[in-house]
């Protein structure tokens, strides 16, 4: 396979602007998410319905936009797409900030999905990075930082009834970072060459997308039902504060370990990294209900964070390597991760009634294992392909 010509990587200032933009577009929705139900309870007498609708809203528009990105990339330059993402994300923050009723808040969440940050910024990090591994790992580091910052800022603001000003602040910062990233990245291109890309997916691509969906489903199922298991196992020990701390620690270790994942993706292959992440997460999820004690649970949550960290970057690098269109590949990979976020809690919830909280965690492990099985069914070229890292 021939090596495609790449635009020169971003300079330090441009890459810093891109990292800041990714951090902000991740942190802004997560500032609201843990408190979404409580926030809607102040607006409506039916908070359960509106919470479910608001939780699903970004996924609906994200999935609806998936077929459009390849066409948009042919019409708009990558810097223009970055502006698209920044404007729509900032608009979402502003709508949520001023929302005084559930319908307006729901509209803000729908606009969030239209922004397409998960696709556009993946393209930007890939185009601006020196390799697939380094670019996607840096993106995931910014995501991890946003996952740490968002809930902390949101909790502080929610307690002081300042969630609206916080969201407006996020919107303003996103616009500033957008301008900086689009300006410094004006020479970046969504596609690595001038060829007209095809948006078709082959069997190898579908195996990867299934693996990404199952891995995302397993992780989100575990996060959704770990508190239920911890409360049933030892409600005195596993307070909400401790559960939140364990969750934050897993993101912190992800932030620190990602440079090592970049080396695996570039030096070995993204397929190897994805396999390691899926199998490791499956074993880590399944080990939790076996009674490891607090020290063991802490170690497992740290290990899970380290293993899961490489999953999305490896998926992006792998689908790019087998697909003729980088934009279509990023869009499909993002769609598979989004679907997994919806499927995982649903599947684990089905296991909850007959098997209890431990059964839900075993279901999460099974989903991650199913992702590894999907990779094992991939065609030979996919199993041996290396990242387009240079």
C-alpha cells in the first residue's frame, strides 16, 4: 500500500489550540450531565421522561449526521469544519444556559449532536499529528482531561446555582479556542490527498465498527452499573464520593498512559492495541464482582482506565487504515462508539433483574469480549495492516 502525502503537522501553538478546543467541547456537556436529572426536576413535573430524552438527544443528531460528513468535507475545508464544530457547540452551551423549560434544554442537547466534534476534531488531530498514534492519543488525552474537568466545574456551579453562567463561559471559551485552532490549522486537510474518496464500508470495516460498538457498550454498561454493584456489595464503604473518586482516577490514569498507547499503535499496529484494550477491559470488568476488596477494586479501576484509554484512538487509526475515505471512516467510527453508549446500559439492564448487579457487570465484560471476537472474524488484510503513521 502506498504512503499518502500528508500536510505538515501543526506547530506547538496550533496543536495547543486544538487540544484546548477538544478539552472544552468535552468538558462543557459533562458539566451538565451528572446533574441533568436534578436540573430538569426544577423545570418539569415529569423529570424522568425529559431526562431520558435529553440524555439520548445528542446521540440522535450525531447518528443522523453520520452520512453527511463525507459530503461536507468535500464542500468545506477542515478549518471551516472546525468553525462549524465550535459554533454549534457554543450555540448548544448558550441554549442550555438560558433554558428555563425542558423543551429548550432538549433543543440545546440536539444542537450539541449537530456539532460533530467527535468527527471533526478526530480529523484535525490526525491531520495535525506526526502519526496516527500520536494524533489520536493526544486527542484522547484532551478528552480525558475534559472528562475530569467538566463534572468538577459543573458540581461546583450547580451547588451555587450558577450552571447557566458556567455554560455561557464554556461557550465563550469554545469560540476563542475555535478561532485559534481554525487560524493556526488553515493548511490542514480532512483527506490526505486529492483523490475522490468512497464512502462504502467493506467487511473489514464492519468488523472494526462492531468491535468499537461492543467495546464502547461494555465500558458504558460498566460505568452505569458499577454504582449499583458497589451499593449492594458494601453501601457503607462505597459512598457516592468514593465511587466518583474511583471514576475520576480512571480518567487520570488514562490521561497519563496514552503516550504509551501511541507507541503501540505506531510501532506495532492499531489492531493489536484495540485487541489488547478489548480483552483487558473484559477481564477487568469481570474481576470486579469476584470480591477483590477495596484495594483490589482501586487497582482494577486504575487498570480499566489504562486499558480503555487506548480503545478509541486505536479504533480511529484502524478504520482509517482500511478505509478509502478518512472522513467517512472517522464518521462511522464515531457512530459506532455512540451506538455503544446506548446499547451497553440497555443490555446490562436486561441482565440486572435476573442476575443482580454482578450480572450487569458480567454483561459489560461480555460485551467487551464480543468486540474482541468481532476482530477475530476480520479478514486477513485487516489483521495484518499497520497504521498509516507516516
